[in-house]
């Protein structure tokens, strides 16, 4: 015994000794009421100082693992040994897979991290549309953290409010006003990213008809959540300037829908920006059928050219409360902070706040305050300008490489962190992926974004975290492989 102890360099020695002794006690290697070695003896056995053992024994005594008898030494407290035969319950091995509900099964089946594309070590991966961490404004983030902690550190480390951190809420309301939104009669709830916001809305609203309408293709995470909440999904085809209005009108006339979900700006996966005219007409149609709209702000800030287009929630005006806006800085700032928001009618936000409190109490106040201070310090605009310039350069590089190398294809989109490629009908990008993967290049096949099993001839190339050299090399390999398959 004691010969398997190894001292590491990255933790205090007395804590390592304490944890080691705990493990011996809880696994039964040290029995109840067994006398422990003296501090000097254990120090010699573990090759640490006597003071290290003294501190370890002191903590073990404080935590109720050992007791001391004056003049005799230290002993193991009886209740510590969990391996005593009389304390063991019946040896039951439950089959947890048989106890799972449909919600869990759908989540697992649609989990791209488990069942998606695997990139081998050193592979060129176009699967991610996360921001490039090399662009992160680390110094100003550190400064924002220190600024906020110095002002109210004790408050930030305690419980917060389900609705969100008040200074951030006020900032975001003003931010949305600057986008042209009339916030009269509206309110804002801070969430742990876009995904929680969508989940809260779907959980709170009555599923009267069990049908939801969206663009086809659309955001895979949204499709997954719709399925998990039991919705039947109807996808409406897209054109180069957004959703096809004739099909939208036909679907709305055919049957009632509980909700519509739209990504009007730098749509995922196509990158298409819905035209101002289509935004107004889509809202008119949806309002006519009293169908609420969930608007996904997604890549709204990643506009590389052209004029600003107001979000749907702004186009709806102050007299229309049917749009629920889901916002996030995840694709342009720091997704690790997991901060998003829902802007909607005050009555709805009031109920969403209670659902949020019941589910997760609140979004990390520390994360919210750090984001607020970073924004308040005026860093966002400078960072956004620099990030957009870099992403625009990469976007144009990826686009030109596609135009040079990919056979018989069509590109869509005007911005964002990816390009969407459509080959000729009948082409199979899953087969292309298999062939490219063998050459160390992976991408996202487009069929995962379609609501009806379509998109077999499409793919999404995320370029944000890929070097210039690998963008050129990777797309060239995809193109050369595709030409052999055409």
C-alpha cells in the first residue's frame, strides 16, 4: 500500500495526499477504525514532507473522514467505508436504454457531435461555422472582466435573476431600437444562447395544431428542436431573395400552423438575405393567418456589402406583436459566454421568465456582466469592424476557390461564415464526402438542413476557422474529386 502514489506538479501537495487517502478509505483499502501511519511515517512512504501530511490529516479530520485519539494517532471513521458487505444494496444493473423517452431518443439520434462528420487529426474541416478564436479581443475581455468584478464582484458570484442582468437587458433593448425595432409593449429575456431561447418558446406555447412552418432548407438545430417538441415540420422552398411567397401563401391557406420559423438574414445554411419586399409580404401573409413568427437573428451582423435591412421584428412595426426575435452574438463575438436573448411581447416574456426560472434559475450572471462591460466599454464596434473585414476576405477567397474548382455548381448567399453549394440534381454529396474524407477533407452535407429529405446534391462549407492555405487546398481537393464523380 501507498506505493502507487505519484505527486503531480500542478496541484498543492497536501491536497493530492488528502485526495489519495480519501480514495483508499472510500474504496475499502483502508478499513473502518484502522489506524493510519503517523505523519512522519506517511511522509516517508509518500516522499513528501511531514507538514504536507499534517495539513492533509487536518483537512481529512475537518471533512469527517478520520478522527484523532490523543496519544494514539489517527483512525478511519467507520461510515467512510462504502464497500463493507453489510452496507451494499442488491447488485442491480438497470437497462437505462429501455427507460428513455422519445425526447431523449430524438436528441441522441439528431446529435451531430455523435453522429456527424468525423474529422481525423490534421484534416481540413469545413464543418464549423463558429467564429475564429484567433480574432478574439482577449485583452479587452480581460479588462472588462476586471472592471466589472471591481464594481460588483460579490453580487455577480451570487444568484442572479431569471429575466437577466438588468444593465445588459437595458443595453440590448437600446441595441434593438438601433435596429429600428419599436420596443413599445415588448420586453427582453436573457437566455443561455439561441438554443435555450428557442427551446423556452417551444415549451411555453400551446401546440394547438402540432405544425410548424419554416424555410427549406433551414437551421439543423431548429429542426432538431421542432422534432423533440413533437411538431410536424413543413418546409417552404427558397429563392435567391428568400422564401418563395407563392408556396408560403399556399401552405398557409391549406392548413393552420402554430408557428413559423424564419432566418431572414444570412440564412443558415444558404447565406441568403431575404429582400425588404419579401419581408413585408411574408409578414402580411403570416399576420393574415394569425401565425406567430420566430425570427432567428443568427448572422445578422455579418453583412459584408449592401445596405442594412431591418429585421422582421422591426418591419412588423409597433402595432404588431406577433414576432418573437431570438438574438445572439455567438457567431460574431464569444460563443463560450452562452448569452442570447428573446425579444417579444411583454406578456409572453413574463411567462418565459417563469419557465426559465423553473428550468435553469438564470443564465450565468458572470457571463452576462462580462458581455455587458465589454459592450459598454465600446469594444464591440471596433472588434466587429476588424472581424468583418477578415471574414469578408475569407468569404471572397472561399467563393473564388469554389468558382475555380467546383464543377457544375451554384453558390448562394451574401455573407456569414459559410458558403452553400448546390451541384446538379442527381449528384450525391454524401458520396463526395466519403471520397474527400479519405483524402483528409470534410464538409457538411446539405441534406441535414432539409425538412423533406432533399438536398442530397448540396453542401455547406464553413470557412471561418480554416487557414487561407487550407481553404485553397481543401476546395481544390473537393473540386477534383467532384469532377471525377460528375
